[in-house]
């Protein structure tokens, strides 16, 4: 099996998640390539300490430039606050490393555009993180919707990602609640890529958008012990769009919410056609609902089990979870990097990431002007 040496920049919540996915790589079957975490850079020394338990990590630094000079590193994974994306992604690309970038791929559209341009001028293989399409139910919807003709006329697409944690006003604020760190797009940047990845891959590109954006609590206690931190980001977004699905315009509603009562990490997609449709939500992670219009109108329930896109040792009747889809996403990244992805679903491309930013910029404009905004993709 080929090994790929990974250097990680930002070892926080997502950095640790990726490290654990690599550590149990043996869970995947017939995988010709294996990632090995060899280096971690984080400005916080306490964060670095956690990685001492991973024997393959031979370089731990607070200055990521030192990691970029390490000739043994093939791929960089970068998971830092959004305001740092552009500089670090450009530095990774200019250092000649491949990159799995975290979403939203720059703090705004301008940053995403510059990252795309640098990628085009380089030989670096660059993709952006988004793992939910690797859930078996999401993947089944994708496979079925590559040809929507059997669904009749697709009337609606509803996709979203809902969290509830911000409902608690005593939850301390971190950088994700500050526009200065996560950008003016707020929750659109935080959760938006997860919602648009499948529609954009299916070429269901919003042509117009009308946005309703809401803010949450304006003040919270600080995570560093501060009595009060001003929170100025958008917390909830409902984007009402029109997109061509098959031969017809469909109403596509995209929701990203950090104030969704009862939702922990609920990702969903629903496609409703006159003859058929699909409904999948991580709230019922094994269950795919399929609509069929025959003599009767039926919603059929299918229990999918552990039918991930890339085969694993886990028994077929078991459940898939977040750590599994993170690992599946890495498998897709590494296979595509090696030219071995074939017809499998791949990670977000730089061009798709830029399109998502075009949509989010238009959503901000819609909010500011209370108007429907037309989208034109470059
Ligand atoms: N794919 C997903 O499901 C998912 C989930 C959560 C977050 N994310 C994304 O991951 C990224 C990081 O989010 P997180 O939740 O892990 O944040 P986090 O705050 O837990 O971790 C960020 C880490 O970056 C470090 N850091 C900051 N500046 C740095 C620099 N210049 N050099 C090196 N390290 C630096 C911080 O010390 C911190 O440890 C964001 O882009 C976020 O949107 C993705």
C-alpha cells in the first residue's frame, strides 16, 4: 500500500478528528493508499500536546512555515479560523504541497477567487472538506439524482444543516461567533458548504436567491473567561433559490441554522418530483425514504446499514457515524489525488467552493437590499 505523509495546520476540533480517522485506517478494505500524520502546526502549544500520543508525528511546531519546509510532507490538511484560510492555503500551494482545505475555502468570495487562481497556476492537488455526501443515504440520493428523469418534474429540493447549540445563551463564544474571525457570511461559511456540495455536484446551481438571515444572541460569555463577548455573526440562513433540475426550474430551499430547536448535527436533503422523490436526514442515519407514485402514492423506507461508498470491515447491518464519513472523505481525496477515484463521488473542487461563495455573497446582498439577486457563475 502506498503511504501519503500528511502535515496538519490547526490541530483543534477538526484536526483531532482527522488524526483519529488516519489512526483507524485499517477499517477500510481494498484501499491502495494510506495517510500517515507526520507533522502538526498549531499556534497553541497545549493543542500540540495532544498529538504526542500519535507515534507517527515527528514534527510539532507553532510556526506552520517550518512544517511547509519539511520535504517529507506530501499533503497538508488545514483547519484554522476562516480569516487565516487565504494566507495559509496560498502558502501551502506555493510550497508545492497538495491541500485538503477546510471549508469555507477563504473568508469571502475574493479570498476564494485568489485561492482558485493560485491553484490553477500550480501543480498542487486541492480539494475542500465536506463529508456528509459520504453518508450512505446521502450518497444514494446523489447516485439516484444523477439522472432525474424517472422522478418526473422535480418540483422542490430542500437541503440543510441544523444545529441547536446556540439556543443556550450561556454557551461561551468562540471565534465562530465573530465576523472578524469567521467573516461577514457567518453561518453561511460555517455550515453552507455542507448544504451546497451535493446540489452543486449535481449541477443544480442556484440562478436566483432571496435570503432571510437572522442573528442570535448579541452577547455571550467568552471562552477565555471574559465576562462578555459581542457576537455579530449571522446564526440562521434560509436561502430561497431557483435552480434548473433536469429540464425544469425547481424551488431549491437551502437552510443553514445554528438556532434550530432540537437539532444536534442534522444534515438533510429532500428531492420531490411528480413521479418520485427521496428524503434523507442524519436524524435517521440508516434510513432512506423513497417516494413512488403508482396506483397509490407511497413513501418506502429502506434501512441502508453500513453501505459506505468505500468498503469497510464493519458489518453491513451496523450504523455509520461522523468519524466514518470523515474517513470516507479522506479516502476519496487520496484516491482522486492518485488518479484512482474512477466514478466515485469526490471532494469539493476549488471551482465548486468558489460557486458556494458566489451564492453566499449574493445572499448577503439579498439580505441588505431585501431583493432577489441573480447569480452568474464565472
Ligand atoms: N468539516 C467539518 O465538518 C467541520 C466541522 C467543524 C469545523 N470545520 C472547519 O474546520 C476549520 C477549523 O475549525 P475547528 O472547529 O477545528 O476550530 P478550532 O478552533 O477547534 O481549531 C482551530 C485551531 O487552529 C489553530 N490556529 C489558529 N491560527 C493558527 C495558525 N496561524 N497556525 C496554526 N494553527 C492555528 C488554533 O490554535 C486551533 O487549535 C474551520 O475552517 C471550520 O469551518 C469543519
